[in-house]
C-alpha cells in the first residue's frame, strides 16, 4: 500500500462524523475524553460550523446550569434547545 493511500486511510479513520462528534461533545466539554478523542473532536469542530454552533449551545446550557445549580430555568434550556433545533434544520443559513 502506498503511503498516499495509507495517509488517506488514516485521515478517514481519524475523522469523526457529525453524529460521532455530537455524541462525544458532552464528554468533550466535561473534559472526560482521552487526549486523542478530544483532539479529534476539536478538529471536527474547527471544520464544521454546525457542530461548532452545537458545542456553543452545550456550553451555554452548562453555564446556565452551573449558574443556577439548585434550580435550572427550564425556559433557558428550552430556548437553547429550540435554537439548536433551528441550526440542525438549516434555518440559520449563513
Ligand atoms: Zn459536524
């Protein structure tokens, strides 16, 4: 196998899909991923606007939760989730 094909295979193997990234996102933000997994997620977020936006939403949700540790405002969560839904549906075209 030529090194060119080998490189391509590595890149394909190392590249996360959006679904995989979103699955790992929570753990990524919690710092629970291995260094290698975290690097893969970070690389995907760098190249994918949708997942990057999603990670921002997660961050805001986590912040909202930490700000009201005993009582999470369901309206804030609902608003952020609705925003995430719009992003997924492509309503926020750039
Ligand atoms: Zn993505």
